[in-house]
């Protein structure tokens, strides 16, 4: 099976983590909602675009209209960098706002390693549905005066040259609402088009906005590589730090709900399969997660909340895609011939094998053993074939007893944010867990295989139905006395 992994180097520090999801605007809130079995699904009006043009004589009802969507909406107000004034906020699309808010949280939050630990919540027997919220402006940012001063340099980036700070964002659907709005206005009875829709209709609008609004001049790249795109973006950031291209990187993923592409109605074969599985189907959702990566010997000196020890990518037989994978070497996967490895129930074993090989490659890259991994976090809805393949891959490498977390039941299936949300959960889990037994010493070397083997490890794994598997291995900070659960509902099981 073709596999690609990175050259072994020092672990890359994670110095900030920010999350915006249906569970709230912190990683801790998401973690505790997951353990509690919360399913914050609400019905809300979703406008086609931000900054809609007021009604006029040439406007059709379908051009800018909002639609009620039942999904895992982000309901908390978005917190953007304070120097973005009210006028600038009116030009920011939903995807960009979510990513900027997550980045602001990552750049200003208290490091988890030094924060007061929070004990895990006892898992609920059945998922609880949160009561519907009443606000009609989910996620609307409160305006700030145009005279707001620019913020102080964020702690995780203090001292770094803006020309050496990169931005890598993953998304699957960004810009679709604005694109549809422009298309609608181009009909026979065309109406006026808001000029801010054009830039916001690009896939790279959210990632570009991070560099623009934070004043960063390093590499900027948006990925749309599939279901694990959030993990791919973080892995690419790790590569740029490892190779010395960047002193720091802001990386993550984002996607929003859209009136242009509302979630499909429940029912049919998928609903029947969900009922038979005994698992609650993950709703559609929206959100963003951002992490800050810094060079171990770079100018930024914020305390690390975790370290990325390794990244790896593998491909199922018949899968793979052209291009450069997450670790930075030339792609050795076979050409994609169409359906890919995940195109049916019979392809799931191949996809699971790819996931298992990616996990093994990450362990080899880090020089660590499987028994040192304390928790696995995956990206897919557990009731789907891809989610089943992720679980099979984890069991094949680590056995069935390894604690396993998946955010989809709480955040919904968010698309581009799924992988980055999984990474954020892994960081949070590591701050709450005790270390596994150390790696046995090497009798030939006479020393421990890894002097840092007492640090707990977490594995992030994302599989794309088209056959690619991405794995990231993380080590935690100094462990706290609390521990992760051995069983949790809908997406977190032992």
C-alpha cells in the first residue's frame, strides 16, 4: 500500500487552539458537550449572503432570501479581532467570520497546559437535544467602533516576523452562498450585485482574510483535499515549520451552513441504516477550528499546549490523488481512476487498511509505540461507511479498548472543519489524561527508546471516501491528574 510520511525531526509545538462550533466558542465547551451527549441542533434562518442588498424594483424573491435550516448552528456571537471595525465586518462572509473568530480564540486563549484543569463530565446514557435558541442572527458579530485601536501582538506569535508566519486553511464549501447570489443576479431580470460578494465567492477567501486582517505576509494556501482537509492543512503547516520555511503557522479548517445548499431531508436508506446501527445520525453543522504552530527554536516563545510528533498519509488500493501530500514529499499514491476506494460497502476494508497504515507510519515517524497512545480522535460520522472504516483502522493498530472520540454528533458534519475540530479535541483530551506506560527500553542501546515517552499521545485520523488517509500524532504537555472517559455517547466509545 503506498504510504508517505515525513522525515523524523523535532516535535512541533502547538501554542494556541481556537474553536467555534455549535457547542460554543472554546475547546473545553466542545469537549464537555461531547461527553455529556449534547446535540445542539436548532432550526434557524440562514441568509444566502452576508451584506444582502435591500429590496428594490429589480429584486426577485429568490435572490437573497433566507431559508430555515435544521442543523448544528453556531449560535454564540463571533469574536473578531478588535481592530476590525464595523464597516469591515459588513464585508466579511460567514465562512470568513467563523475562521477569524477561531483564530482570535487561538491567539488569545489561556494555554491549556497552565489553565485550571476541568474534570470530565460523566457521560449521558442517551444524547440530549438542546432547546432551540431564539435569536434570529446566529453568530452575528457585535459591531465595534471604527476607532478601536489595533490589538497587542498575540502571545503565540510575539517576536515572529510577519513575513515568516504562514496561513493554511482547509474548506470544502466556502464561498458557495456568494457564488449562488451572483449567479441569481445574472438572470434575465438581473439586479444589482454587492461588490463584496465577488471576493467572498472564492474558496480561499477565509484563509486570505486571516493573512490580510492579521497583517501576515508568509505563505498562504487554501486546501480542498477532501474529508480530512482540516488535518491536511495542519500537516502542511507542520511541514513548513519543520523545514524552516515558517517560524509560525496558523492552520485549521472552516465551513458554514448555506441557504444555497440546505442539508438533505431526513429519511430514506441512510435513515434506515442509522436506525439499524443504533447510533444517532450526525446532523449537518458549521464551525471552524484553528491551531497555532511555532518552531521549537523560533522567535515566538509561547508555552506549548501540545506537540505534533508526526504526520503521515496513506492511500487505499486504487485510491490516491495527484499532487503533494501533507508531509511534503512527492505523492507516491496510484492515480485515481474514478470511484476511489470508498465508493461502496465492499471498499471499506481497503479504506480501513489505509487508515491503519497511516497510523503506523505516524508512529514510526515519531519513534513511538502503539501502547503509548492514550486516545484516538477521528473525523467522520460514526454511522457512515467512512466512520466505520476509521474505527476499524484504530482497532487494527491499537486494539478495541482504546478510547475513541468523534465530534460529529455534537458539532454536526461540518465538512472542512471536521479534521481541525478533531485535532482541537485531541489537544484538549491530552491536557486531561494521565500518561500511558513508558516505552520499554531498548536492550541493545541500553537506554529508553524515547526520553519523552512518558508524555501521553493522541492520534488524529481522518479518512476520505476517495481512498486517502491522514494521521497526525500528538504528545501532550505535563499531564494533569484527571483522565479521559472510557466510554462516551454517539461518537466517543471505548
